[in-house]
């Protein structure tokens, strides 16, 4: 199920990936590329945590209807 919050999540992830890909092409060393990866990974994990938290709120609202 795609909700409005899911759509915004996908837009933010897409933007993050585009920024990462562009920066990776400009990387001048192996260490710079690795630093970009680790920064991107942290950002991606934070986005996913926030998205899952929002989905849990939606799920809890739906569960309350069944009680």
C-alpha cells in the first residue's frame, strides 16, 4: 500500500541516491569514496527508521479500529 508518507519517503530516498551518485563520480580517492558511502548509509538508515516509525503509527491507528 502506497500512502502519502510512502511517496514522500520514496522521493527523499531518490534524492539521496542521486546526490550520492553524483558525489561518487566526483570522488578523487578510495578513501573519499568510502567516506561518501558511510555518510550515505547513515542518512539512508535514518530515513528508513523515520519511515518505519510513521508506518507503525498508521498501523496502530488501523488496529484501534478493530478493537
